[in-house]
C-alpha cells in the first residue's frame, strides 16, 4: 500500500527545521533544546494572537476540534510569515494515538496544508503508538531518558512558580527564576551526562532558590485548572488563563504533565485487568509504571523535606479517588483522569476549579462537565465552572464566567 503522506527522510534531517506548537512553555523549551543537542533541529512556536485562530478557520472546517484549529493556524501562520524556507521545514504534532478526535490531527493538518499551498511540507507524528514511520526522526533511549527528566524539571518549576507568584513581593521574580533555571538546565543537559544523582541535587537547588523569594503572608483564593490537555496547558488555546487568574488575585494550581504520562501508562495496565489482553506488554508496562511512580515519590519527598511548598499528589492515590464516580475503562481523551484531578484538587484544599474543554469535545464533556453534578453531590464545598473554548467563543464571556466563579469562591482551611 502506497504511503499517502510526505515522509521526513534522513536527508531532510541534515538541514530541515522542525516546527513544534507550544503547549507547555518551560517543558517544551527543555525538550526542544534536547532534540537540538541530538541533531534534530527544531523550533517551538510561541506566536499568539487572534489571527492564529482566524488562520486556522480559514484552512480547516470550523467543526474541527478546537486544538486542531489552533495548531493548524499556528503552523500555517509560521509558513506564511516569510521567516522560514518552506522547502526546508517540517512540522511536528504530539499524539497519544487514542480514540478521540485528536488522533485525526495529522490528517487535518495535511489537508489544511494542501489548501494553503504547502502540501509538500512533511508532518511528523510524535507518538509512542507508532502511528507512522519517518526515517529522519527516531527517538533513541538516551533522548527519551533526558526527555523524561525534562518533564520532571518542567513540572517542578511550574509548581513552584505558581505557588510563589501570587504572593511575591517583587513582581515577576518567580517567572524570572523559572526561566533562569530552564536555561541553566538546558545548558547542563547539553554538556553533561544526565545522572539521577545530579537530577535530585538540582531539585533541592531549585527548591532552595524559590524558598528565597520574598512572599506576602496572606490568604489567596486557590483555583485549580483541569481539562483537555492542550487547552489546559497552552496559553494560546486558553487565552492566557493562568495569568488571568493571577491578575484576579488567585493562586493557581495546574496538575503536572507527569500525571498525564502516568495515566497513559496506567491505561495499558487497565486494559489487561479489564480485558485480559496483552500479557507480555502488561509486564513491561507495569515495570515502567513502577519506575515512574518511584521517580514521582522521590520528587514529592524532596519537596516535603526541603520546603513548605505543596507537593504533587502521589499518582497511586489519585487513581483511588475515582471509586464510586467513574471506571478506569473510561479512557478516551483525558478520561477518568479529568474526574480524578478535580477530586484530587478538592482533597488538597483547592476547591475552586476551572474545567477547560474544547467545545464539542465529547470525552471532556462526559468526564469533565458531565461529572460535575455527582462530584458536587458528594463534595458540597466544591466550586467548579466548565469553560468551553472555541474559535468562535469570546474571551470576554469566558472571563466573566470565571469571575463569577471567583465571586462564589470557597475556602478550605
């Protein structure tokens, strides 16, 4: 059967630049630099503005998944900008290969590129599900090893920055320190072999630096952000939600990317438990799951031992929170994890929650908005608002609904 897509070849790897849509600024900066260090030339797109959405709508159907519209708009905007030789660039899209519309992103991007006159540009599917083959892009164990630690570092920096910046006396200090450490970690991972001993030492140094930030001794409304993975994290997709919440006087809590990774791994374990399939795969996946849990526990313990910052919740406990609410077989999109994260936030004293979801995203409407009533019935002190994000939705309406949620905010001592 003939391939229907343009492959990214070994020859292209020599002088092509791979463009990557931004989702998590600090995480993706670290990952981007790692890939560059291994000869995979790439650039993360940090462009933003209403014109991105308009460009996406121009080249794809307005009924397409909102994250797809945003990504398509950002890609085509970059290709039309004149900044790049379009015959020397490729595009990359991160995918889980699951059963929701996100698995069609690659085809949607390629159709949009043809409409815009860029059908010759290769589109790489970054997926562990092996959706496609691209000879010029292969992830080796050393790359994956360093990418894993990039995720750990990114989660830690995001957590500490968010717990400091609403209280900082010197405005902008938390963000500046997070950027400083991002740059320092990039340089370190480029030059030296990554050892776990060094990683744990860096955890302590990072925590020590954030401990030095002068903070106001006052109470702020605590707000958690959950939802579809791209809209939850991407400032472009959620209209800079985190900064908006901070500007409204809230302390923001966003679950880390490691939780989503563990969720994806755990789902393979659940497949075996529920359906008895993939025994050989199950044994390997179980080892990976235990390995990641051990790394997460180390990070949690280091935070507890060296600061008064609130650490992440141990994922093995997060899984137990869904009992009586939703089954582990509900795993399209963010699936049961979305419900679990809302319950996790409430348990750790963050009862005010913004559930971000692309308009028309069925998995998120079921596991997010659809679970709000049963969650509230058993947790009367919880305050959740579901915000639909769509290319046609107005930012003012979204912000007004969030302000209403803040006006009815709950406190948990």
